[in-house]
C-alpha cells in the first residue's frame, strides 16, 4: 500500500468507531431528534455491551498504536511480575489482546472477562492462534455477576499440587478501561469491584491483600484553547451566510462536549491537574468529581504585542494520562495530551458558550479560577455530566467577571 493508505484506513476506522458508539446512543434513545425514554436500568449495560460486539470498534482500537503498543510495552516491562503471578485477571478483555500480551510476557494463568459475546468468541480464536489456550481462558459475563473462582477453576490449569485456582490467586489486574475524558463509559467501577473482590479473597486466604493494577495511576487535566475561526465560520461559508445553521451547531456544542484532536499551537493557558487516581486505592465514590478547584493562567506568547491586548479562551480541553509500574522501578506512561501522538481518545472539548457570551476574555495578569465537576449521568451512568464555574481574577485578586457551563460527554 502507498504511504497514505494507513492513515486513511485509520481515519475510516475512527469514523466507524464513532458510528458504532452512535449505535449505542440510538439503542438507548439518545439519537438526535428522538425522545429519550427512561432506560430500563441506570447504566444501559445491555446496549453498552452490544456496542462493543462491533468488530470495527476493536479494529480501530488495535490500530491505535500509542494505545496498543503502550500496553504491550508496559506489560513487557513487568515481565518478572507477570511470570511470578499466580493468576492475572483481564477485565473487559474484548479481542483478548492484553491477555495474550500478559501470557507472552510470562504469565502462566490469565483469565479474561467480557460481556460482549461476539467479540469474546473471536478473542478465543485469537488466543488459540497464538498457541496460548493452555494458559489463557476467556469467560463471558458481567464481572459483577460472575463467580471468578468457578471460572478460573474451569478455564485455567490448577496449581502444581492439583488445587483449583480461586479469586485469592489473582495477583495482577490489567484493563483498558479509559474512555473519553478518562471516565466516559464508566468501566472503571467494574475494575475497582474486581480489585476489591480479589483483595478480600486474598485476605481471607491469608495472602497479602494488595493486587497489582495495570495501569496503577490515572490523571485528568484541563487547559484552555483559542479557536477564533469556529464561531466566525458560519457568517461566510465560501460566499454564503449560514448563521442559522451555525446557531444550531452552537447550541449542540454547548450541550454536548466534542471529542476532537486539538492543535497544540491553539493551547493558550497552562495545564491544571484535576485529579490523580491511585488505582490500587481509589474508591468508587471518589470517581464522581465535585467542585474540584483549578486555576488557568494565560500563556504570555499568546497575547498580541499591544499592552492592552486580550485573549479569548473558547473552550476548555480535557486530556489524561495513565502510568504503569513495571519491574525495578520502570514506568510506562500512556499520554493523550495535545502534544502526544494522536490516539482514538483524542481530547474532549468543553465549549465556553454561556449566558454572558461566548468564550472567556483574559488580559495580561489575569487568570481563570474555577471549580470543575464531572459525575455519572442520572439516567445513564455510563455518560458524564459536567459543570464548570469560573471567575476571571485580576492581578490584584479582584474578580472581574464570572460564568458557568453545563455539558455532557454522551453517546450522541
């Protein structure tokens, strides 16, 4: 294939990924123009898992080299840990790629769990294609409803003395649980439930309660971007005034965060860390972020030369990174920031369209101070509801303006 074939294929797959995720929205009544019925349960799990039976989603994720190679390298950097583990649990195993990497790194017993039936069937074939069926077993079901001990005993080889495996034997949990804005799709609660269940079983069996987590740390960041052409585009679209459509687009952007690749040179502020999760200790309740304080200061090089120059922040950008702890202090970081290689997560933009105007205007010496909240949706807990309150503070500490936005990271 020519040099442009692979990027074109990746772009096609990302489009298919977006359509597949849109399928989840259509199944839950979130399609544009369709009234949203009250879902049968708080998480719409059936629709979620059906969406992840799409082979296109898994192809797009596997072709995401920073993601896939990042996990592979992190697992290889922990080869001693994998080889010494009594058992490794892969939560949300999908195609089985991470289970395969764990076994290739030396793990002797790996149980992968996923509730998406179609992809799990293919995952088992992939395990066999790599000659690892004696060490890797894949179980279908929601982790919260599975008897881990029974699945491990049925699908993995026993101990040398013939004793069957149990949840107490899980030394390592690996999972690719991250979504847009880190927490979209709310898969992390299932991973934490697996961690706590295995830790409790270990303590009951007289083993140390700690379970190694891959990744071990996750951080979420916020920064400001300037995109002056976004709003002005509609006044003159190659010679036509399209402002009526622009108004509808603006309303949609205000209500729904957008997932897109942000140009590094558009970033106009420093970066604030919103949260730093220790994944071996964080609790489910701590995943709902409420009133987290932040401060964003504008970059001096983004101002024009005039002393009274202003800078308009059009959107707030969310990105994240995860850290894997390997052997002998080795660390691997998977980064989704604007300066890192592009991933299918891209970045999540919160557009600053509010009741007092569009954007936040800053002058030299001023800063944007605020509080950030992101919690699971009331109707669909796999979605995220976001609220940001801010003030513009001058060099003397006096607040010059304020505003707020409410938006969501959802399936439509």
